[in-house]
C-alpha cells in the first residue's frame, strides 16, 4: 500500500505533508496540499473523510507528528494539566514508537525525556502518581508508560544524576519496542499464551535490539535492555539464558516483572497489590533470578 491512515485525533499535527482521501473508485485524491492546515472547525466536528498520507512522505510526517505530540506533552506539564491527561499524552508518544513500521518515531523519545526533566516538580510526586494511575489505553502503551514512571521514580529515589536517569528512562520507554514486529494476536490477548505462541513472543527481545541499533545512535544500554530484560541471574531467562546482564537490564527486567504482576488483570491471573507482588518477587529473588540488593532498594523506594 502506498498510503497509510491518519488517526482522526491527530490530523491537527500535520502541516508540511499533503493529505489524500479515497474516492468511491478507490483512487487517492489530494485533500490538503503541503503547507496547509486542516480547517480547525471541521476537524473539531470530525467532518473530514478518512484521510491518508503518502508513504513517500512518511518520515517527514512522523517527524512532524512526534514533534507535535512532544509539544502537547510539554504544554500539559507546563500548565499543570490533569495527571490523567499527562499520562495519556505520554502514552500517545509511546504509541507511535510501538506502531509497526514506524521505527523512526523512537527518535522523538530523548526530547520527551528532556521535557519531563525540565517540567518535573521538585519532589517528583507527579511521577509517583503517574506510576499508580491506570488509563484506558491499549495494554502495551500502558505497560510501557508504567514501567517508565516506576523506573524514573527509582532513579530519583537513588538520586542518580540527570544523564544516568535519562538513559534509564530511554531504556524503559524502548524495552518492548520489538513487540511492534509481533503478530497482533500474540500481544492483544488476555489469555495465557501456548508454548508455541510464547516461543514466537520471545522474538521481541532480539527484534527490539536490532531495531534500536539500526535506527538510532542511542546509548548502547538502550539496545542491551531490549535484548536482555527477560534474562534472569539464574540463567533461566530468554533469549540467550545468560547471567551477565548489565545493571540497566537488571533494573528494567525487575520493574517489568513487578508492573506485569501489579497492574495487569489477565483472565487467568488477577492483578495483585504491590505488597503481594513484592512478596511473590521475593521468592524469585530467593530462587536467584533477581539481585537481592535491587529488590531491597526498590522496596524501600516504593515504601518510603
Ligand atoms: Fe518484554
Ligand atoms: Fe515489558
């Protein structure tokens, strides 16, 4: 297909690229030329047809979109917008990076983190609330935003400097980016995966690593975390069954596990309270899967 769909909620972000609509005969016809904005009133009343952007304009369009989403996020943080709105705005940015075929959307994320830092309240309470709050977004988006919020909460608690914290935040935002390459049926399910499906699901670790290496020049830790966040210190993890993981992979892997148990309400497994989750993870620590020091530090971070 030479054209891709514009989400109706995002039409206002595009100026430099032309829009097309599809005629009854299936032909793509120009709807708005490059440089024009859509009529705001019509957009508000959603009176536009289904709109498309040409694939040849994809990179420009994605850049414009992610810049617009970052501006929106910044505006909400600056104006002290509602927490739910802030979380959704961050979710909108993450969603683009997790959309299949949109690898370059990742490139907007360092700016997102920058905006977060510049507009963060001094005592970092926003981050704590964001981590606790549930939104109605799709589950990978929600999961990624939660993991990122918990990671930032931990970095602030450990009083890491801004440079270190940024790397951790980027690792968290992109740890599951490889999921974009998986078949949707493996991701949007609340059922337990079969053995075969789980094997296919595991491919997201290597896929994410390769996507990051290929499309960005981010700190190498970001690609490492995508590859290693399901590895465990007792070598029981995947994809390689190694126990020599970097600190970033250990932390994000730990938080990934904590988030999944605490927040997700799968049909075969009810979401658990933080206390119960920590109790369960403690057993994993005793079994040698996670570092006891990390467990202790994260527990104090949550219960401080
Ligand atoms: Fe993962
Ligand atoms: Fe994850």
